[in-house]
C-alpha cells in the first residue's frame, strides 16, 4: 500500500502536477497574478528585442485579458519604476494593419486604448501601455521602451 502511494506521488511530481506542497511558483524576479508570472524590465529595448528577451526567459511580452490584469500590471510597473513608465506589452498589428494579435498567441479579447488610438500615425504596429501615464498607444516598434514579460505558472 505504501509503495502504491509513493509511486502515485512520484508520478504527480514528475508530471509537474505538484511543486513545493502543490503550490504554484514563479521564478525569482517574477511576480504571480492569476495563472501567470510577470516581470518588468526598466531597461529600454525595441519591441522585437523585448519580445526576444522575454522568449529567452521562457515567456513573451505580456498579453492582457481583463481590467484586473491591466490594473495589476500598471500597479506593478508603478511599484518597480516609481512612475507609470511607458512600457511595451505583447500586442502588434504588424501582420495585418488593424488586426491586433498577442505575441503569445492568446486571443486579443481585451483593449484599453487611449483617446483616438490606435491611429497608426506613421507606421505604428506595436502596443505601449502607460502612454502619457494613461492607456495604450500604437507606437513605432523600433522605439525604445521598458517592457513587461509574462509566462505561465510552473504547475
């Protein structure tokens, strides 16, 4: 009987169903919100370089799917940077103008555009948040911004 229990426990641990006492985890430097982990980086990068940076850390630029996530990320940036710093998130319409996609492949089912945005002034295919301390703006992807990465929890 004990060996069956140990086998079941080892099976759960090896399949990733349990981590330390069954709790979800985020790597050091990342913060959990909901079912994902988030990290804010104050250094500036272009949108594509920020996305590649996030990918090397096992994630993508952050996608946002609710008012609660948006409020969390805004507060997270404020806490780390001490200001509502303009920052890249994972939205882009570079594939087809006006069709916004998240770099992590999730459904683009939430938006928080600033007034008269997106306006594609010039060639603006990437989303920055906290634009002017407020909501989202479409911006030139080669601009330098701080950025927010996200990835799934490790459970």
